[in-house]
């Protein structure tokens, strides 16, 4: 496995924070057409039943919020990539926070997230394991899965793709208001992701840095 120094690993976490939006098709057809700014359509009873919801007795308002979130996932996966539709899911001052890497994306920068992710893991998708909807908050436990087929640029140089499969534990928290995402907080298990990609944390570099 390729070994990167500790400082490089920290910097790389910021560089690759965009993978926090490595997103798959949700089990729903609630997505708007490509390039559309229309709101996602309502979820059908069958679609709701197929989701790993902690509570299936949602209000109409909660169902609408869930549709917005699932639509954001849908238009962000590689085969359905639709940057304008994803950005349109957010309020004017909406923000995406990669909490682990300490990075925030807002405004036009929201559109930078998706292309970078698609280049790194072209087949990336999310396995949604547990979804909780509570009013204007949608909380999701998931796993980011994909194949490392694009080069990873780091301060130490380029990590060439290996074709390795990644399976990364992740938690997403979506905060909505009036049908728009005001804040999206994403927690990605970068240590597991790097391990799956064949990159080791260089603990010795951190111990011997003085």
C-alpha cells in the first residue's frame, strides 16, 4: 500500500472532501428531469415502503422534504449527473459542510462538488441504510461505495487509481426550510476510504515529526 505522511493525509482529506457527495440513485423516481428547476414529484406509497425509514408515518411536509433530499442524491450520481438540479436543491444561502475535512461549499462552489466526485469514483453510489425524517431534518446513515478509477491529487503527488473497491461509512444530515436545503452536513469515514484505496496513514511520520 502507498504510504502518505501525516500532514499529507490531513491535507488530502480537505482535497478529497468532495467525495462526501459520492451519491447513488435512491430507490425512487422523484428526480426532476435533467436541467429542470422544478420541485421533485411526491413519493408514492410504494416508493416510501421501499425506503429504510425509521418511521413510515410521515406528514405531507416530511414526505416533501424527503423527496427533495432523495432527488439531490439522484441527480448527483455519475450516470444522472445534473449539477444545476443539485445546486437548485439548496436555498440561495444554502451550504454543504464536509465536517470531517473542515470544508464548506456555498453558492457556485456547490457545483464543484459533483464533477470531482465523478472523476474519482465514476460508479459511485450510496447504500442508504437508515433514514429518519423529523420535520425539516432528514438524517441518513449510509455507505459510500464505488471503484477507485480516477487519480487522487495530493500535496505529495498523484495517487494513481488501482481499481480498488471502496465501502465508506458515512452519515448525512439535511436541514431544510420551505422546500430548500439550508444546510447539508456530511460526515465521511476518510480513514476507511483511504485504506480501501490502498493508502496507509503514516503514523511514524507523526511520531517522529520533532
